[in-house]
């Protein structure tokens, strides 16, 4: 049986996924954003941190200062979702296998 989501909802800043094998999974929205599979995010995660030359504090945008939320999800073929986040990011394609790989979080 190919695993597929049968229900999606948002509850308490978590994406709740009910799968066709009856498993219910709750994935924090921040965890989804932090593990975005797009090329840009993968590159940033694997890059060597550069020393801060100015010794100043980094400035973050208003969007970055707010708790992350999902603004929309669109199916991609029959195998994934594209997720649009409140920080403006919408490049990641979250395959069903990737979504299923997230552990349940409390």
C-alpha cells in the first residue's frame, strides 16, 4: 500500500496528518520550515558558519520575529505538497516520504 495523507489540519502550531494506514502524525510547523528540502535551504544548512566580523548583533525582519505558520499547501502531483510559510518561503517540495519521516513531537 502506498502511504498517502487522507486528512491535513493545523492545530497548536502543528501540521496534523492522518495517513491512509490510520496513523496520525503531528509535526511542528517550525520543524517543517527548519527542514525545508529546497536547494537553497539545504545549502544553508550544510554551509560552514562564517565568523561575524562586525561583532554586532544580527538584525532580523518582522516576518522572522513572528512565530512561523503555514499560509497554504498545494499538492504536487500525487506524491508531495508545496508549503507556503509566513516568512515568505514557498520553495520546498515535501514528499509524502519526507513528511512521514518526521517523528511525532509533543
